[in-house]
C-alpha cells in the first residue's frame, strides 16, 4: 500500500496517486498496457478524476467541503451498477486511496462526518481489507446507524460472514456481543425482505439466536424459511437439529400451517406438540386430515375433549387414527387399477419362461417348496381377501379346500400356512377373524399357532376399541406347547406394535422372568415387547429383558435365537440417541458371548434414522477388525451402518460405497450382512448399482452370502413388480434348481417383488421421505436380524419370523377423498420429486411428470401435485389419504 502522506500536503497525495495508478496494472492483468489511463473510456477517466478529487476534498480542513465530498463519494458508490463478475467502478478506482482514507480517519475528531467516512471505509473494505482483518465490520460498528441494505447485497453478505467469525472470537473471550446482535437484527430483516431466507437462517445459526427468526417471517416467506430449516436439520449435529425444528414448528403454527406443524411434531416425537396442533385448529375437516397423517405414521393416539369437543366427531376422528378404513381404501385402489384377480404362486414363478431342466424339477411336491409357495401366495395376495390356495371355496367338501393346502405343509410349515390367511385378509379385521376361527378348533398345535399369528397379522396397524387380538391371544400365551405360545406372543407383538399397551405388557413380562421357559419363547417375547414399546425407552420392559439375558446359561446365549433378546432391548430405544447410554453401560456386564453383540445392536437401534456420521464411523471401525471365529457382533454393526445412514440421500450413497469396501476387505460374517444392509438402504427402491452388486453376490461361493443377496433382491424390489429383478430371480431359480435352501430364498424374494401385486411398499419413510415410521422400521430390522442367520432361523423352524415384514407393509398410493371421506377421482401429476430447498423463485417441485386420475401409485422418489384448481388439498404432501375441499374461487372456463 502506498505510504501515507501528510493530509495537509496536497503534493504528497498527488505522488501517492501516481505511484498507485502505475501499480494497478500489475494487480489487474487484463490491462497489460502500462499507460492505464489511455485504456479507460472518457467516462471512466472522468469518474476516476472525479473520485480522486473527492479523496482530496475529504481531507480538506473545511467541514462543509468535506461533507459535500463524502456525500458525493457515497452517492457514486451507491448508484454504481456492475455486472455480477466485476467490481463496481468506484470501488475499483478508490482502491489505491483506501490506505490514505484509513489514515486520515484515525486523525479525525469525533463527529457525524467521521461516522460518514467510517461507512464508506466499511464498503471499501469489502474489496480491500486483508483476509481475516474483519475491517468491514469494524468500520460498520464505528459508522452511522443507517440502513445497511442501501449499500447492496454483496456488502450485507460479506458483513454477515464477518459477524459469524467475530461472534466466535468474542464467545471465546467472553466479550459482550450486544452491538453485533443489533447488526444481526438489521441484516436478518434485510435478508428476509429480499428473498434470501437461507442466508438469514445461516447467520442466526452462526450466532445461535434462531428465535429472532419468528418475528421476521411473514406469510410470503414462511414456507421457504421452514423448508430450509427442515432441510438443514438433517445435517446439523444434535441438539441443534431439534432446536431448528422447534423453530420451524413455531413458525408453522403461527401461520396456521397445521399439517406441516404436525409432521414436525411427529418427527420430534413430541406428543405434546401433536395435542397443541389439534387444539389450535378448529376446522373439523383439517383435523380429519391430521388423523390420516397420524394413522400413516402408525402412532397410537387417543383424542380427548380438548382436541375435539363433540363426541360424534371425536369418534369419526378416532376411527381414522385407528386405521379402520385402510383396507377399504386399498381395495378401492386395487379395483381402479384392475388387479383384484387372485394370483397363484405359479403366475409369479413363470416357470414356462425358463429352459427345460428347471421347470421339470419344479413339479416335485416337496414340503419345502410348498412352504415357499405359502409365503409367495401370502405376500402377493396380501390384503386382497382372496387367493387361490387358502380362501378358495370348494364344491365337494364343507370344510373347504383351504384345509387341503394347509396339510400339504409339514409340521411347523402348517403354522406359516395358517398365518398366511391372516396376511391375505390383512387389515380386514371382521372378515379375517371369522375366517381364521375354524383353525382354532384344530387338534394340531402348529395350526393353532399359525392361526394365532394370523390374528395378529390381520390386526397389524389397526386399532379396535374391543381389542379382539388381546381377547383371542391372551389365553394362549401361557399354554404348555411352545409353538402355540410363540404364535400368540408374536401375534400380540405385531398387532400392538407401537401402542405401549399396558395389559399386553402384564401378559408378556412374566414369561421373561420364567426360568423354565424355552429360549425360543423368551426370544420372541423380547421382540414382541420391543415392538409394542418401540422407541419408548420404557424402564420396566428394559429391566425385564436385561434380567432374562443375565439368567440364561452360556450355552443358550451362543444360540442364534438368543441374539433376538438384545434386539428386543434395542427396539425400546429406536432412534432415541443418548437415552440408550444407561442401558448400554449395563450391557457391558453381560456374558462375554453376547456382550459385544448387544453393544452393537443397542448402538445401531438408538441412532437408527438419525444420519449421525460419528456413529457410522464408529460402526465401520468395528467392521474393520479381523476377529476369531464365533464372534457375531459384526453382523449387527453392518446392519447398523445402513440403519443410521438411511436418514438422507447423501449419507445413503456414501454408505453404499462404504459397504462395497467391506465386501472386498471384510471377513465372512461381514460379507453375509452386507447384502442385507444394502437391502435396507434401498428398500422398495431398486437402484441399478445396488441391484447389480446383489446380482453378483447371489452367485457367491458362500451360500449364506448368496442367500442374503437373494433375499435383499426381493427387499429392494419389494412391491415394485420390477421386471429386471423378476428376470434375475427367474434365472436364479433355474440356476439353483437342485439346492432346496437357495431355491426357497429365491421363491421368497419373488414373492416380495410382487408383493400386493405391486401396490405395497416396505419403505418406512413417508411424507416426502421426511417421517420415519418407528413400527415399520422395527419390523424391517427384526426381519433382517433374523436373516443374519438364515440357516438356523428362516430355513429352520422359525420361518414365520418373515411375517414381521407385515409391520412395514403400506399401500404406496395416493387416494383423494371428498369432504365425506368418499373416494373422489381428480387429475394429478406424478413425477420425480425435485429438491427445491433454498432455490430462488418458485421452482417446479416435480420433473418428468405424467398426468393420471386418482387413485394412483407412487414409486420411491415420486411426488404428486393436483392438476386441477377445482379442489384444494388439505395436506401439503399428497400421499396416502388426502382430503380435498372444493375451491370457492374456482370458475369453470365457459
């Protein structure tokens, strides 16, 4: 910088300027020519001389002249326009004089003029000050209190950046920050006025004062602000993420955008907030829509007088929350898409498309193949109420031919066959219980066990005032026969998942404390309690499971089923992060056989769906170790990576890449878990790269890896009817036609891909991938943990554990209903969802759309919007049941 001349000496400043003007070309490579002045247009030259004159005048002893000069300089800077890429002319020409003005500023006496000059220096510092000096902020604080916006956006953004740095510095030194906060107020107000909501939010996060936001949002920008807040929350470390969502909730409530507020309340798992939303809203129709959102999320929620005063209305609302109409809506969709006709397993296998040898082998009537057909039939016809094996009315005998198929299965196979009837009548409680009733009179304990499980499946996600599941299953929990007990226990777990039902707990906890109960009964009891109290951190249940774990002998703890006990414990803390720590400490005292396994399971469950990067690193660390035989904890650690990382798209992609590395370097027990983890990451969302990896692994030399990969192919294609996966599985069925176990897995996968004839999904995420349904995730995790040891559990006699998937099964539909909740067909556009967080203007939220009339199917990553203005949807996210009300301002084009 040029030497500072004596302000009185005009000559000095002249020489400085000449030196500077010679130096400038070196800084500005575009002007190669030394004679810079010649390159400037006449206007620029005039401007440059004008500004130089002002700089001299500012240093004039006459205050009047000083004021005029400062005014003019200020005017020039403010009115100068520039392109996006270049520095405004006045700033460029004043660069050489920055030092001069700075030095002169120091000598001035306190006055308004001095503040005026500070303002100008603050703007000049924008391009001039050295890195990290924060001079722009320094002079701003010394300058006048004026409106900062008039100096332009770039200036305000620069200031915001400097404030953030200064704030951190002052926090460390514990210096006062009041002057900074005043400036923050101004900047936030400016940003909010000028559609730069994300910048305002970022600044407030830096200075840890998001509460300021609530007073600055108005009804034009609150949606974009909240969208940015909820988008940012995924990437913030706790507890900041919760604070940010709290603010978003407050803003939504302030502007009566209740459905969004409700979704945030559910995300925070804050039932107090859910109550507030119901109390704040007085429109009955909107409350019905809230109930549909609650029902889809799977929360059990009791309305009281404050939330809805009228008893009749309250009953209607409670019915929606209890999901009683789910089956009706699902069948409406099926009729509309014309897939009501029942499908047989052969329609799914499509053996005629294969070459001769495989189809010839398939005609043998083996119990294992019949069992596979039972599952395929159950998954494919799930919820349709009719199929070709179990519900066929027979002409000749009164007993009906369902008995015939039942007895084509051996022993424990009959349990799965009887339970499959519950799956076919899914969500249809009255008809389901009536049809399952005949099995209760059977003399075969396996049939009764299956019927009990079937009752649980029929009631899955449906709540009923008279509690039919508890009434029917309660007696059987304490029977002698372990298979009947397991049927009843699993049935209770599935039908009361997430309800935290005290009566069921009182029925089940004594079993855990019973030292004589067989291990399998104890294991399923732990899982059922984990499901019923999922994510509740219930102390009593946790203690009961811990005691059960401590009392078991060492040999029992080595068995595959014993690993379900820690899982039941983990489910209690699903997604609850730090709350698990006390229990995790206790688990360190367990028998060393199961200690690490328990650690990994608890950690992965507690952070499931949080996207916590540190936990993913921790789990990866455990997977990197090469261990001796007999250690099983790496399986849950691999699944844990998927459970934690599935929270958002970026983490998900990263996790897929990390799992690829584990495949290359990991030990066998890790390789067996990787396909399952991939299956969870892309559940019901067949990504091509994952599909190819799994296809490669399905021919692996290790049969356990191959089995896991085949099941995972079914999971990523679950309910999508994906033709490519269906083709792969058909080829695998001919490749493995001699290997009964692998063929069984292929069949299960085929059943999953065509689940609900393509109308269902297993994805636990809903509402534009914002909310995670805890019961759905719990069901998936349980099924995956069971699959970690395929040979012992699924291929052994506990294959009915596959029915835990029913907890995650949901119709992937958009069904629009009118104000009387009757289906209403309207045109909607369905396309790939586009992330519009923080984008300028009103960007399109979907791309590549097609217009259909409702009801429609939504694939993974799809979003729908109404294609008509005749109706207004009561939910911002078109998924599941959406109530439409007529638009009063709509006029038909005549």
